[in-house]
C-alpha cells in the first residue's frame, strides 16, 4: 500500500504573524487531507505570556464544532488536574499537534481516529509557529502523538513519562498521558488510579517551573 504524501503546512503559515493572525490563517490550510472533512481548524488558546504550553493530539468532536481546544470531556479532566496540581490555568497555553479533527462516521456519531505520522509531520509548522511566538518555560506533551511531534520518534512515553529533557523551544520538555486516556479506563478504580498518576505528573511540572 502506497504511503500518502502530504504537501505540508509550511506554505500556509504566514511569516512574522501574531497568534491571532495564525488562528485566521490556519483556516485556509490544505497541508494534508484532513481539512476536507473537519468543520474548521483549531489553533491553540491561551496567553502569549504562558510559561507552560500543553500539546495534545488533535481537536475532538466538541473542539471541532466550537473552534477551541480542550473544551470537551478531556479538557474538563485537564482543568481539574491543573487545579489540583496548583498550576494556574491562565499560565497555560493549550494546543494540539494536529489542527484538524480526524474521524470516521458511524451513523450520526463522529469517532476519533489517530492521526498518522505523516499528518503529524505535515501539520508541524503550525505548532512550530506557536512555540516560536510563545517562548514557553516548559512544554508538556499530552500523549504519544504530541510526544512524536515535539520530542521525536525515539521517545517512549511509558518509559520516559515524567522525565524532563532539553528542547530548543523551551527550557525543558516532558510527556505524560493524554487526559482522554483516563476517560477510556475500563472501570472507576482504574480511572481514579490513572487520574492520580496524571495529577502527580502535573505536580512534577509545577515543581520544575519553580526551579527554572
């Protein structure tokens, strides 16, 4: 089976643009096929002064409709965990590695599909543009797709979870699970265990912020 070749987003990313200009420009991106099916592109959201940039995988169904990142169930988990970890939500910029929602239709439902490595690579210029404007102290990758985009193929999420590494766009980068994985846990006890581990990872982020 032949690999799909994506032209990439680079030609669609305006030079020297503000975050607001990027959010407008991303609506016209045709760097991969996903733009044909999503309602809209979803850039990140948060203050330019944010010390922490959190990178997820892609917009979900609710994010695709609202045009805002992390406004669905996973976003609610993230907000709760940030509060418990004593990380100020206004100090955080949230975004995704891929800016369009990838899904398959099952009846009236749109079911999330994981982006391919090619789609992640094609969309990377948007994330690079965001990071170059924000100059965060820390980048936190939420899930394996975000870690692939930000850290690279060699990063093993489960083995390296909670560890901090150097990064050219921040003082350090780390990776933890995506909050949606907590929602997929098979039973309440597993969900609580996964959530507590996630909060602990964010507490490590908070401690790292204090030390930098």
